[in-house]
C-alpha cells in the first residue's frame, strides 16, 4: 500500500519550516532537461495572517499540481500540525478539483501513488529528511 500522502506532505512542510511559521512552500518537479540541472526546486514565502499555511507540489511535465493546507491539530499541551483531509488538484486544462485524501478511498489510485512518489522524491533532496 502507498504511504500516507498527508503524512509525507506534512513531513516535507515541517522539514523546511520546523517552527511552523506562517509560510507557503512550493515544491516543483521540472523534469529532466540537462544532466547538470537539478529537476527538483523549491521556494518559500511568508503569508498574510488571514491565509492558511500550505504547500504546493507541482509536476510540470504532467501539468499537474496539488495544494495541501496545514492546520493545527488537537494534541494535548504541545502544538501539533496536520494536513487537512482535503486538497486542491489542478491540471493542464486549468481544472481545480477539491480531493478528499481519505486513504481507504483513494490510496490505490494512480494519481495518489504518483504524488506520494513525488513527495518522497522531494524529501530525498533534503538532509535529515528521515527518508533513506
């Protein structure tokens, strides 16, 4: 079974933002165009207070992207975070769709596996990511 995409996305978000500051991160797979160019890129930016924390994962060769929202989770005394159960998915034709991330219903879909694999590949780019 594919790894839980919500957990992978949260791990990727917190890896570059361990204090969970109010930021957005955009991770992009650009495709392989040249041996000397890393096909994986990422940028981050501060957000206004009324905008949800989020991360965007883009697969430029396929023209697809997902946006996952990071929100506080109920966890006793310590501040904890989670990726909301829904995200936005977009494709080349400009269609944006809200997707339920319930693993039991979509965990076997090819798109779920594709984005779980892409997130794992992004995590591999960073030292101490926990991905071997």
